C-alpha cells in the first residue's frame, strides 16, 4: 500500500501521520511544485508541474504507475477539483483518488457557492454580498452593519483579507483585495468570474470553533471532532482545545449528510448571538486536524484501513476532550 500526498507544502505532520499509518505495509510519497522539507521526511519525493499546467494530471498518472501508488490524497484546495475530474481515469488503473465529487470541491473552493449551499440546506451563515454595490445597498438599508470583511471569493489562507469599518475603507480595501488576487496564484481560480471575484461579509463577533468531519469512502458519516480555537495565524488554526459539544457534533453530522464528502471536511464556525454560524469549509485535511490527532484520533490510519477494506476501529475515531494543542516553529535545514 503506497500513498501519494500531493501539494504537501509545509504540512510535514501529515507526512509523518501517514508514515506511521503505513508502517510496515507501505510507503508515503510526497509531491509539491517546489521542494520543501517534506522531501526529507517522505519515503520518496517528487517535484511536480504547477497544478494548472496541462501536464499536471498526466505527470501524476505516470508517476503513480511507475511507483505502484495505490491512492492519492491532496492537501491543497486548488488541487481538489482538478483531481476530482480525473477520478475515473485513475480508478481504471486501480489508483484511488481520495477526493469528494467535483461539484462539492467547487462549492468549498468558491465562498459564494459555499454561502448558497449553506443557505439552501438551512445552516446559519454571515450575511454575504457578491459586489460592492450590493454591499453598499445592504449597509444603507441596515441589512448588514460595519465592520465587514472583504475577501477573495476563491481564497486560501489570509491572502487579500481586510476589515472595513466604514464606507471609505470599503471602497479602498475592496480594490486592494482585487489587487491582491491579481498579484497571487488566486488569479487562476478567480479568472472564472473576474468581475465577481470578491465577496463582502458581515464580521462575526464571538468565539471561533472548528470541526473535523470524517466520512468513509462512500461519503457516509463516521465522526465529528469539535474544537474551540485558541489562536489563529495567517488564516490557520494555531492553537485549539478539543471540546464536548452535542450541538457541534450534530452540526457536523448534518453537514456530512448534505455534502456526502469523502474523508475529512475542515469547517470553521463562530458562536454568535446564541447560534453557530458556518464561515468556511475545506474538503481536505486542514490546519486544525493536528489538534484532533493530538487528542487521539487517527484519520490517516482509518483511511488506510478503509483502502484495505478493513474495519475501522472505534479508537481511531475518538478524541480525548480537554486536549489542548499549539503549533510551534522549528527551523530545519533543507540542504
């Protein structure tokens, strides 16, 4: 059993988690468009073409055949729709792509589609506008209030995210977000609709929470790990505490039902005005998963067992409530 992790970036912990899960039965291969420290931790490492390169899928396909890869797992949002469209091609050669269907990967990557999906299925979400004129009209009518958050519609991390406290800032920062998109890799996704590539949301005031919602390979619910976020850095969870919350667990179960996602779904939400509002969803292992892993769950091991058609032990899905984790910065020598 050999697994290829694509777009590994700096997620060295995911390489280590899968190496432990495959210990004695297979290897972890890591792939990225530039060399990172994962090249030293994985059993094998390869530099790939850029995700949007026409040769990207062919390169991965050829690599999998030459290296007896049994499954591919991506760690980056932009990778997911491209892989999803090629799922059958790989399956025909016995290679499983652990990725949700194409439609849901698009919903998660597009924050406007995320908003519409959540509204349609009865979830609480922050008021969201798709243009500055729409936002100005809603502000004038009192439908939303300052402060508002301006962000790329197809965004990752903290690129191009700003808070506007008044109309003057809204105009300036809206333009700044557009510039941030054009100056980064976000321009590729945003080219789908350049004139509507920025969204404006009413800022949620309250405590922030996160969910790891884990489904089996058929998109059926297995478990949900709720956590209270203690610190954020560059749009990623930097510290968190595992909590017991029947309300959040049920929220995760309901999202699983409507999404039918495969593997892990990373969800951000806020508790505000007596309810949980969902902010974003990522249908992959996200930056908050390490805190679930530290608390005793082992989704990588569960995935390996599912790929081998083995029973997933309950202990792989149970997190110890009260576990607190933080991320640390450790310099490493690449060469």
